[in-house]
C-alpha cells in the first residue's frame, strides 16, 4: 500500500507527462491529417462547393440586358424553367439517354470483362484494343465519329457492303441520340471494363475451382460467385458512369447542337446554350442546380438499392 | 499606352486571313510603328465567344469585326467603344442604312466596313445541256421563286445533275429571311424595342413550307454542309445557287471554290405577288474598351472604313461590297470586270438591289438569341421537320429567350 502510495507520487507526476506526450502525439497526428487533407478540402471548396453555391445564388437573380442591371427574382427562374417546354423536353431526353446508355455500357463492359479474364489465346491483345479508344479525348473521338456518320462516311459504306440502304444518323430525329450513345460507348465501355476486370481478378480462384469440382456450370459460377463478389466495383462503375453520362456535352456541341428538333438536347448542352448563346446566365445557373439535384437523387437511389440487396 | 513606340494590335474576325491581308499590309506600310495580327474565329461561335471574352476584359482583343445586327447587343453589353466622334464624317461616307445600323441608344458604336446583297448564280453548262434558256440578268426581271422551282427542276432532269437549287447556307436564318419577307412574313421581329417575336405568321409558314418542299422533292440537296455548297455548285452539281458577291471571287480561277463550270449571274428571286427583298448589311468594326492600344486601334478602323482607299483594300481578296460610298463606286464596275463574261449584268444587279430591294436584318439587342433559335429551326425544317409546327416551337422559344433580356 505504502509503496504503492509512495509510488503514487511519481506515478501521478508521470501520468500527466504521459498524458502530455499522448496529447501532443494526437495533436501531431491531427495536424498531419489536416495537412494531408487540406489540399483536397481546399480544392473541393474552390472547384466544387463555391461554384455550386454561386450557381445556387445566381439562380435567384435576373440580369436585364435592356436595363443593364441585375435584380433579385427569388424562384422566378425556376418557375420559368418548369413552365418551359424546351426544358421538359431536355429533361425527358436526358432521362431517356441515361436509361439506355448506362445499362448498355455496363452490360457490355461486364460481358467483355468476364470474357477477357478467361484464360484464352490473345485476350490481353483484345483487352488492349477495347481499352485503346479511352486514350482519345472526347472531342477527338467525336470528330472521328462525325466523319464516320457523314452521309458518304464509313458507317454507310459498311452498311452498303451488307446491302443495307444509307442511314441519316445524326441528322435524323430518330437516330441522332442513338448515334451519340454509340460513339460514347466506343470509349466508355473500355474504360468501365478496366474496373470490372480488376474486380474479377480479385475473386479467389479456389472458389471457382471448388465449384467446378462440384459440377457447377460456368453460367452458375458467374451468378453465384463472380457477380456477388464484384458488387463493390460494379456499384462504383454504376454510380460513376451515371454521373458522367449526366454531364455529356462535347458530342452534342460538335455533332448535333441539340438537334434535330431537340432530339439530342441533353441538359448539359441546354445549360450551355442558355448561358452562352441565349445569354441568360441566371436561368442557366438555376438549371445547373436542378441537374445537380436530379443527379443526387438518382445516385442516392442507386446506393440505396445496392445496399439493400447486399 | 506607348503609342510612340512600335505597337502590335489584333484584329478578330471570321473570314480567312487572306481576306484581311491586303488592308493590313497597306495600313502597316502607312504606319510602320503599328503591326496588325489577325485572329480568325469560326463564324458559328463568333458572337458568343467574343461577348464572353470581351465581358471578361480580354486585352488580347483590340479591333473586332461585328456582324451588324449584333451591334445592339454588343453595345448593350458594354463591350464596344463609343465611336460617336466619327458620326459626322460617317453620314457622308456611307449609305443611310450602313450608317444607322451602327447606332444603339443614340450613340455610334462601330464603323461599317462591308455590306452585301444576294445574287442568283446559275450553271450555264447545265442550262445549255438541258436546252433551257438562261435567266435574265436584267435587274428588273428577277425570277419568281415559283419560276425558279420549275426551271431548277427542268435543268436538274435535263442535264442529269444532282440538284436544282441551293443557298450558300441552306440552313441559316440569314438565307431565308428574304423569302419570308417576300411572302409577307416580315423579318421575324417586330415592336419598337425589337423584342417581339413573329415567326409563326402566314408569310413565314408559306415561305418555309415552300422551302421545305424543295428539299423533300430532292430539288435542293441535304447534307452538303461537309463539303460546302460553294464547292458543290462550282463542281457542277446544281443548276442554281443563291449566294453573295463574295462568291464571285470564290468561283473565279484561284478563288476558294474555283469553278470547273461556266456560270452567270441573275437578280435574286421573290414570291409571285410579293415584294422583292434582298439581304443587305454585313460587318462593322469597333474596338475593345479594354484594349491597351486604343489609338492604334482607332487609326486602323478609320483606315479600313472611312478611308475609301483603305476600305477598298478590304474587298481586294473577298469580293464583298465595301460600305464606303466612294469605294463602292469604284468597286461595282471593278467586280464586273473581274468576273469577265460570267459577270455580265453584275454591276447593274448590285446597284439596283442595293438601291431598291435591300432588307436589313432586324435591329434588336436580342439578335444573338434570335439567330440561335432561328438557325436551329431552319436547320430542322431543311432536314424534314414540319414547317408550321417547328416555327410554332421557335416562336415559343423566342418569346422565352427575348423575355429573358428584359
């Protein structure tokens, strides 16, 4: 007791010392954490949050070119958008585009990922060829496809060789959106496939071997082993692909200008046209806020669906 | 502003650099301390790009060309310099329409350099092969659009060529405005403030329905955008092309669309029973209020616009009509000479149309918006959209866009 009580003194005196060194270590760790996080947080604020805040704020004003001044209009820009046929057409086109392009790109990317992870001759070469278009910037691949889609271009020459009459592609209301989906998928499929290949390669080979020994078919092994185990990369691909497809701009700007008859007027292009061609930055900013909101809702639903099925 | 030492100023426009080379060279030799560099920006993006850069006070822009209908919006946006000091000199130097088009809110914001008119070019080889007589070059005997359609069809079939008629820019508002006006539809903009859209009236519907049918019936070609209609006509694929004086130089040997066929000129058509209307007006020049070399910029604009000799230099390569009256008086006979046999009657056509049938594009602060909506509507109609429904849609879009400016 006494010794322990004797020891208490130094222990008591030591303890604060230990506490001090612990707090200073914790503080040092905190400082390090803050230092490491700071660049990302600062960039997040500068390039994401401030512009978003600016869009939100600016969307509540109206600039009159005739009067030369800006005035507060509250939610009027939103009211104008919600009563505009052009805006609803653009929302409809964007949703239709998303409903087609996302499942299409992901299904093809997944099928190719499964195919190219099989041990077969030349799969590395084929894989590289599929990934290659990713290297072409969006505007460049758009221009290449613009040439392919010309009335006298490669696509019609190819169809001609098969005895199919020439198609109008980007100048037809019925084919323009699909033409853009095809050109985007040319690069997109290879890109998303890379993430899925990485996921499939992480699936332990023993599981497949064991299932094979038990007589499971390749199809059954895919659904029972591969698919559940790549859910995480698949979820990432689904969300990231959805967001990137909501922000498609270059092919519309270069090839169709939103036409013919508004059939490719995706929201991102409509925002650009409202801001810089129709000169209405305020309403365009309100539209940006709506686009962000739609994207957030859809991504939230995707996360929820993926979580509940886990 | 080191105006005493050597300065370099920029000129921004949409034409190829060769168009401005003669005026730049002549100006530089008179002003050895000033060097002019030309920046070309694609026409489709020009107005929006310039507005954006000028609003951001981009000092790399000194002198800029402005499409005349855009003067109002550029001035209202505060991106042009007040050039009212030249107003007195300008009243005598230019025709009235070319003088007035540069005013917005009682101030003069630019000086005119080029104006234009519409010319109907025809393929003499194809007419001869089809056994169809040439159209008259008498400025008072213009074809009606109805006659043009019949003739175009006869020549197309008789000579076995691809098309009967095309505009230089088939899918643009600037081309069809004269048709709509001739059908009684006006320019598409009304009201004192120029902010009321009127593009779904009977005249517009009549003109656009007639125009759409040309494409539907295969008399006018779709999808020549990739090669350019000038080259298309110059290679002998169409009986007619409606273009401007600039194409005269284009089709001549060494021009940008050097013609492999024999061609002639005729006055621009109109609808039977309607008024004749030909487009007019082209580009004015102004300078950036944020320019660091304002004196040099002003000197260059004075030379290219008010100085008859300098103004003439601007049309040496591109055969377009100089705005300066003294330069134009020299230009009309010159361009006819330049065109040789092809140009028989050209000087009379240019003079007559400029004096009698010129229809200015609407003056409105909303011209950039108006053009964006209308170009897309005309493009859709050319590609098969129902004209009446599409004009109705354009009307709604315009009401929305023009309201946004108020």
